[in-house]
């Protein structure tokens, strides 16, 4: 054996491996440093600052001396839950979430199943068509829906053809939130359709073929194979949708401005109003109440929809 061959056969010392790992970690951190710096300055810093702000009485009058504010502990949170308007915004937000999420998930799953099995021709055209509302400007969407839902709009015109006198959808406290929910379902079902379609296409076809040989019908195959294997995908869709729906702001802001009679005022809209009033500490406290709701709902969804083998 030559000296060179003997050298190639040697195993590196443990100290050499450790040094190599340190060098690799250092290079990785150097590449990540720009992102970490931007995140720390523009994300982590403001997040920590707003959290600290929620325990103070900082207002617009204190902007020149923000460090001279008073620490008031949990007074802002107590004030929030004593404010009937904030309590109403919580009710409106959960009304939007509890009705909107199941409808959106059902619509997205129905479209995904149809595209995966029932529609063979022009599948890509349907996929793009249903996804288009997701990437359309909310302002453009709101203008169209306001035209459709106004007192003399398309919906009431069609209802009048069959003898039904439709309400003024966006100016009626009873129908304003359901109208916004309808628009949100239409606008967001395309996202879930894409996610669910990917999940459906990952299920092995052999399972369906074996179940069909055993005599299982379409519904039995759907409940016994599709739904159990789709649990991780359903969880992803539910969490993403919950985070977005709990923060709903653009739809009521553009379509109803929180009215009529605050029937479409949401928590995010309440936070926006408090910042507008100059009560920054109360707005920060409301934002962290919303964060707590998002975390709690996500935890419940993970508990209910996670895979049974975990």
C-alpha cells in the first residue's frame, strides 16, 4: 500500500469534525445574518415594543417622550373587556369565523374533489378560474360585490323576478355580516381548493381500487379513505384560514366601514380605530387579545385535526 493510499484511508480526528461543523455553522449564520438583522429591526423590535406598550398609558400626546409613560399593568386589558364596543367586535369576529371557515372549507373541498375526479377536460382552466378571486385586488372585489348587493343591485333584481323583495344587504344590520361572509367564502375558497387538490392527488389510487373491489361505494370511500388521509391537509387549510379570518379587516373596511350599527366591526377594525384615535396602548392590548384568540383557536384545531397516529 502506498503512503498516499494509506493517507486516504485514515479517519479524521473528532476534533476535525467539530471544527468543520463550527465552520459550516458560521457560514450558515453569515448567509442568514441579513435576514436576521432585517427581522430583528422591522419585526421583532416592533413586536416587543408593542407588547410593552400594551402595559402602559402611551397615547398620541406621549410621542415626543415615549419613555416617560406610566406603567399601568393590566388596566388596558380590563378596559377592553369593559368596553361594549370591543365585546361586540369579538362577537362579530367569531360570528365571521364560525360561519365562514366551515363554509369556505366545504366549498374548497367540494371544488377540489370535483377537479380531482369529476372534471377531466379543461381542468387547468377551472383551477385558474376559481383561484382568480384570491389574487384579485380587494378593492376591485368590493366594488363588484357592493354593486351586486346594493338595494337595486343584481341580487335584488333577480329576487324581484320571483316575487321576493330583497333587503338592502350591506345597510341592514341583520344581513351585512352574512353578505361579507359570502364574499369572503367566494374569495378564499380558491386557496383551499389548491391545497386540498394537492392533498387529494397525494392519496394512492390503489387504496380506492382496493376499496371498490371490496364493494365500498363512493361515500364510503370518501369517509373511510379520503377524509382520514386528508387530516393533515385539512389542518393546514383550517389554520391558515383561521389566522386570516380572525384578522378580517379589509372586507368590512371597504364595504361597510364597520356598520351599520357596528354590526361588521371586527377586532382588527377596532384596533385600527384605536390607533386612529391616538390611544396606542389600548390598540396594542387589543391586538394581543386577538393574538391570544388566534393561538387558542390554532391549538384547538391541532388537537381536533392532527393525525390519530401522533
